[in-house]
């Protein structure tokens, strides 16, 4: 018997170092790790010890004997990866990270942001050295996209927050929630109270389609819609037109699939999750029967991962619809698929599309329709969205890369709702340099660099604002480790200026400017109140979705 990694894998790689026989791949030091959809366990080497199960922060690993029907296929998916990448291992010992000597004293670090990148960085600092960490976030709650971005029907993915909660119980980490850097405290003031300031603020805006009609009522970013159904307080008062029978999602990444599921699964299923109450009520009254997912390239190049695509197989009363003609490949794509060395995940992605195309729709079911090689050219309507016009694309190989190019063939769909899901974009951070083209803070291995390329003393970045909006939650772990390594190296070499203000001075300064500061006790009160309401309703939690309610709950700790 072996253990199997399944769909909710977050690529955190905590399991890799815990495996006593080194049978989990790819590892963070392998090139494949940067692009892998998930991690895999070699069934021929696994000794069934369960160490990986205990290490997994999102409960993604199961004994093959315990796999449920929706997960059973992952037994073959794990095995297929090792057919393509035979396991080679010398069981080299893992290097022990260097710890700063005690005589250097306590390292003080401010982390701006409280999402996964910030939390992984904090966790690494707490494990590596004698440190005091202050974590700042403008929202009254921590965890960023874990709370406000992960789909409510993926509760396992959210369990990573439990790992952070456990690691952050000590006062060595203090919360400064509902505090906005740049308004309540400046960058220079943070530097004055810390050796280092690490920004992990993510990518808060989204890319635009750049087509006529994009500003019509009923046209939104998927970012807005996801934040709305997840109860983000900045989006709780948004409204979305669910009166029509068809919605269009532009883009076909995992976020697009999340949105398509939320729009089509039965509200009674969502009622078992932590979806925001206002969203659940709206979805109960939704008329949407079909969601069309537009992707600009072909089925082999689709941005969604094969595990998320596979998960659609088991939706109740929802059909996944693909026209078989959509699966005809251009010569370059066909050559990739015919290559015996093709990655198993890529072959699986196409095989799944073929299986969906072969399955006839069922009478009365809702539908998620995948349309490939299509780019919107206009959002149609006068006062509000009435449809989308699109161009059929062809794939053109340029320098070995397949690019989508519009043809003169066009088509259209009637729709009342259009959601663009074509990528996130970082925003400038006050008092830091910014690369407008890449939409990141320029840096070298996490050290923020100035216009001349020289690192700025004591200023660091991690996560999407460092590398751009790619990867999944667990991808931030390795990324944050690199940044923390730079912080510790600079501290040990004497490059960081000693803080002129201590913890007490910092707290007094912030409380003077933001009396509604939410600290550890305040967040604990919010968390307990939400969980308590959830227990009564048979749900994980019932979220507070306005700043007023969140702050009122936080004051329950006082």
C-alpha cells in the first residue's frame, strides 16, 4: 500500500523533507518544481509510514485504500509522473539552515501583508532565529487569499491557515490588523522600529481585456466576484446580474473554474461551506443555467491545472460540455501530444477534455461549456451586458512558442454577465520602486533594488509582488524561504540598521493613529464568533462581511 497526493495539493513541499525514503517529487531544488501542477509520491518506493500525511498542511495525502471515487484517479496520476521521471535518490542529507549567533540579539522584522506569502515568511523567521515579528494588514482579518480567494467548496485548501495559527501562538509574532501602511504608519517609521521590512502584499488588481463595452454594467473582474462570494468586506455590497441564463468567463485558469463551479453547483451544496450569506442568497435566486469559459489558446495550452479540471467530473447536476471539434489540434500541439516524453499532466489535460467531449449532456443539468481558441473582441449591449463577440484564433509558432492570433472568423454569445479572469496584477507600493512593465517591486532574491540595481538597506519582498502572480498557495513557501535567507544573511553580516524604537513605542504610535487596531485577541474573537455561528448552522464558519461587524466582533475580546 502507498500514499497518494490528490487534487488539493498546494505545492507547499512540507512533505518532501519529512519523507524518510525521499520518494516525493519534484523537490524545491529541481527545475520541474517551478512549473509542476502538484507533487507526487512514487508508489514503488513509498513505505506507508504516513509521515507525509502529518506534514501536509491541506490534508491532500491519503492512503490508496482510502481514496474516495472523486480521488481514485490520482493513484494513476502519481504513478504516471514517475514513469516519465524515474526516481533517483542518494538520500543526501538536507542542509541545516544557518542560525544567527545569540550575541547578535533579537532580529526585528515588520511584515506588510498577512496572506500566504507573509505567513510563510513569518513562519520561516520564527523557526530560524531569535526574532520579533509584527504583521500588518489593512483588513481586520489575516490570511489574505486563503480567506478571500480560495473557493468555498475547497475547504481542504483553507486548512493551511491552521498551520499558521499554530505557529503564531507566541507573542514573538504580533498582529497589527486593520492597519494600513502608508496611512496609519509610514515605510520610514516601520524601518525606524525594525531591522527589516518585508512586503508581501500580493497582486491586488487585475488585467483588463481592452475591448469595447468592457465598462458596461454586468461586466466585472473575476477578482471582484470571488471576493464578493468569499465575504471580503470591501466587496460585500457589490451586486451581480444573475437574471439571465448564461454567463461568460473570459480566461480559463483555475480561478475561472472556481467561478464556473460557484455559478452552477446547487446552492444547497454551497450552504455547507463558508460562502458569504449575501452570495448564497443571491445564488439561490440565480437564473444562470450555462457558463461559457473562453480560452484564447487550445486545450493543450489551457491555463487550468489537470487536477482542477478533473474535479469537474464529480459535480452533481452539472455537465461539462466540449464540442469534439474544439479538440482538433494544430500540428505543433499534436507533435507535443505525440511525443512519448510529454508530461503526464499535459496528456491528462487533453484526455480529460476528450472524455468530457464524449459524454452527452443530461436533460435538466446546468452546463459549463469550454470554448477554446477564442478571444473577446467586444462586450455587447447598450446600457448593460447583452452578450460577447469573439474572434476565432489560430496558434502560430514563433521562436518555439505557440501564440494565439485572431482570424477573420467571429462568433458571439448572448449573456447577461461577463467576468474576466485573465490574470492578477501587482500595484505600486508607497515609497518603494516599481517595475510598471512586470508589475512587481524590483528585487534580487527578495532584496528590493533601487534604480541603479543596488539593494535598498533593510527592505525585502516576497510572494506575488516579488515574482509576479503565478503559482499556488504553497509556492510561496519556497519563495519566502529565499527572502528570509536574504534577511538573515544581511542581519548576520551587519548590513541592517538597528531599530531606534522598540515594540512598546511602535504599539503606542499605531494605537494613537488607529484606535481600531485589531490585535491577536481581536482576531481570536472574530474567529471564535464566526466559528460559533458556523457550528450552529452546520458550516465551517459564518463570516462577518462588513468592517463594522468585524470590528464589533473584535471588540468582544475587550
